[in-house]
C-alpha cells in the first residue's frame, strides 16, 4: 500500500485524549485510577436543558437544519454576545458548530492560505497547532511572559509578512490565567498595525475566580477582525453534546460556513434546542458549578503550597498548572504508574516543565489524589 497522508502523519495525537484513554484502560484492568487529565465538568447537564432536547426529539426535530444553526439559537447567541461580551452582533454573524473545537478548526480553514503563519501563545491548548497545520498554515509559537502568563512586547518579534492569524485563549487552558486589558490591547494593536485576524477562544469565560473576563472582540475596531469562539461544554456541563459557536464578520462567517457545508453540514438538530434552553433559561446552574469549582480550586492550590510546588495564576477554568522538577513527561508517567493519578504533562501544551491538574472531580477524589501525589514527590 502507498503511504497515507504525509500532512496527517506530521500531526501528533491529542495528548489529553491519549492520557485519558490510558487511565481508562488501567481502570478497566481493575486499578483505582483517579483521572485529573481531561477538561470535563463532572456535573450532569442541567435538567431544563436536557428536557428541551427531549421535547425537541418528541416533536420530531430529527431532520436536517439550516447549515449555520437553527434561527432560535443564532438569535440567542447574538443576544448573549451583545449583552454579555459587548460585541456588536446580529444572527447572520453567528455560526453554530460541533463544539468550540470544530469552530476553531473551521476558522483556521477559512482564514489561512497555504504558507500563512499563525501565532500561538504558549502554553497552548493541544489542538491549536494541528488545526493550523491541517489548514496548510505554519504554526509560530510564542511564550507568554513566564512571570505572569501575560502578553508583552516580545510578541512583535514573531510577526512577519507571512503572519495572518493570532490565536488567544482566555481564560487559559492549561494555565488558568486570564489575559488582562493590557495584554489584549497589545494583541489588538498588532492586529490593527499588521492587518491580522485573531481567534479568541473564550470557552472558559464563565469560570473565573476574582478576576473579570474581557473579550478581545469588544475592544475598539476588533469586532470585525476577531473570531470569538465559545460553546456550551464547560459552562453548562454539555461536553458530549458537541455544541459550540463562532461570531465574527459576515464575510468570515460565510467562509467558515462553506467549510461546514462540506464537512459536518450542521450540528445535531435536536441538540441545538438544548443550546437555546441553556442561553435563554435560568443561569443559576452556572454559578452553582462555578462556586463548587472555586472550593476545589482553593483546596488544590493549598495542597500545592503544602507540597512546596509553585503554580501559574489559576484565575479561571478548572486547572492548576504546576511547575515540576525534572522531565514533565516522566513526572506525569510516574504519577500515573506509581500513584495512579492521571494528569497532563506541560510538553503537550508546548511548555515543558509543567503539569496540568484538572480539579473537575469530586472533593473526595481530589483529597485522595493529593495524598497520592504527595507520596511520590
């Protein structure tokens, strides 16, 4: 047989999914493994959201839907973006995808031509680089300031005449850091000065602890050149629903829709009715989950302090991003093999020397996990 795609061969598998699968295999073999490696809330989807989906199924909403999403959901998203994110938005500037991940992939395909460069701020989520590569672009990594995980003037050094795109993520996966106004202003200035487009991944915007989230697209002149990506997975515990969205100019959304028309066609029809219920229904469920995450966060960070480990600003999301001595991949492997605690090594995020610990687990399991980690340090 002839070799398969050299493009796909050059792309690394998802480290977070690989580690999670390894932990599941160990659990299936009878081992008591505590998985703190994947970014998934451990809460059920709120009942009013699942009820809306069930009602849609019973009404027969099981057929093809408009490619960009059902009108009710497009309108609900546009309203949310205007009211909460202060970004001017109409329904025709919105496209619903199969999760925020799908929306980011489609954005890369819509924006990048072969050879275009995309700047990725490290530490970075594991899928940004593969998205750029699949779209034919060239990933250019740039480290955030190691003291505060913010953007500084050194970002300018990575801008060339081939640069087309900047990808930011706030609150950050894996660090939990929230980009402040100064960082966002720097990104905006560079985009204006060099005619760049930005993807702003804001999937964790509802999960913040003492800091305020600000959308890049709300800054002067940035609404038209920012692709704001969000979804339902983290805030509403809807990871398995595969429902996310992108907001941008009509032109960019039009290009993204061309990609979607020839790939997924549209998100699952009845799931989108759950999305409408999520945005238009009671929001107390978000605060209930956020409050519980905040308690777990406090416990995990205290545990890190007790172990003498330093960590990044954990101002958002549900991760403790911890500095470790030695090779981070070996440390993560040792924690899994000896302590039976699954975590994600920083090398997966283009940031060696660190470990990402998800505290999206019950307090009981977190307490046991911290004891096990302490025992192998």
